[in-house]
């Protein structure tokens, strides 16, 4: 088997030149469904990974890609119009249906501004294992409910996309890259904590060759928000079972609510009828009502074969 790292024709990272990018718009639709998570840190020598809790994903062209892990390079691996970031964060997603991989990448610059991206990094980078060991070190930090990877994305969600490879051996091709157009930020302290582990670990820029690079300004309001879901990406069978349980619960709640309403109406009517009876009894309305009728008079029903039937007449 040939070494793709040296012989592959669709390798990553690349230098993206905006003037060569083709507009894709509806043919490269991107939606975000990121939930909060614990911060699961793994340090293996100079490699730093975050493992995100299950339940977060992106939707690219109608297909679900679940977020699995997050890696970092210093400086950024990709370039955009000769511009580099001091760091690049790579969010690796995998389709549970096809096993295809999407790497969503964000370039970062150091900034002391107060924003949600800086807060995201400040809340965990202090906890990175400080010493380099011969074995991997894992650490989990319980985060607050607002700790969400979505907060690290730039405000505008325009992006470039192309087909490439992993940036480390075996340099497997067939990876779709989504590179956010604008840079995001992290503080100097957070950057130093990450760089202390990774050092300079970017792979050199690879030839674009004949590959197409596409661009989507992704400017609609619906594409720029985090469409948070409380349901994890699951199999169709499990999803249907959960739906049945949810529908059964909803029907049960409706029935309970209906029973409560019916009971309340019955109680009100019962009290109202009781009040009427009490009022009629107090003012002698029952005796007046019955006294208004005379049951001793008879009426002849001619032609009916009956002699007479008592009937009440006023």
C-alpha cells in the first residue's frame, strides 16, 4: 500500500484562495445542533484531544454527522488568502449511517476581548495535564450548562468546503473539510496552555491539484443559530420506540387533564343544581308549581279506542 501522506492527490491542509472558490449555497447546506457537554480532556504526549459527550451533531446537505472529538494545531494548518491563525481547532464528525467524516475547522487569533469563545477556553485550559507522560492522561471536568462548543464559532458562519484528508498519519483521504471563513478568539493564557502541550504541530500546506473549493456565505438567520435538540442521534427503531413512549405520555397527560376538567365541571353543576333546589324549597316554589296542575280532570281520546286518560291541565 502506498503512503498517502506523500503520494495522495487530495491531501490536507491547503491554502484557500477566495477568488478561486465556487459558490455552492443550497448544495452545501450546513446546520448546527450542538449541546452542552462535560469537558473530557485527553493528553497523549504532545497530542491534545477533547472528547465531546454524545448528542451533538451537524446537518450537512440533509445528512447527520455526530461530533466525536476535537483536536488543535499551532499555528493554524489551513490558510485563507495568505492569512493564518495562531491556532486551529478541528471538530471531527462522523455519519452513523455511512461512516463518512466531516472536519469542521475554526482558525483563532489571540484576543483579550470579553466574549463567549474566550470564556469557553478559559473554563477548561487551566485543567490540561501539565506533564508529558509516556501514556495518555485523561481528565473530565464537569462544566456549567452554557459550556457549548457552538460558542467558539465565529459570529458569521460563512465557510469554505473541499475534499481532503486527515492531517496526521495515515493521511486517509475522503474527509470533507468545512473551514469557517472568519477567525474566532481565545485569550493569551488559554493559547499558552494549549501551546505548552502541542508546540508547533501543523502539517505543511499541501497542493490543491485539481480539487474544487466551494464557498457558502451561510447568511440566513436559521443557518447562524444553534438548533439545540434534546434528542440524541439514534437508530430509527429506537427513535420510533421513544416517539411511542412520548406520544403515550402525552395522551395520558391529555386524558388526565380531560378527567380533571370533566370532574370540575360536574362539581360546579352539582353545586349549582343544589343551590337551585335549596332556593326553590325555601320560597315554596315546589308547592306552587305542583299546585298549579290539576290531575283529577280527564280528557276523552276519541277514535283511539280508549275511554279516557287522566291528564294534567292548568
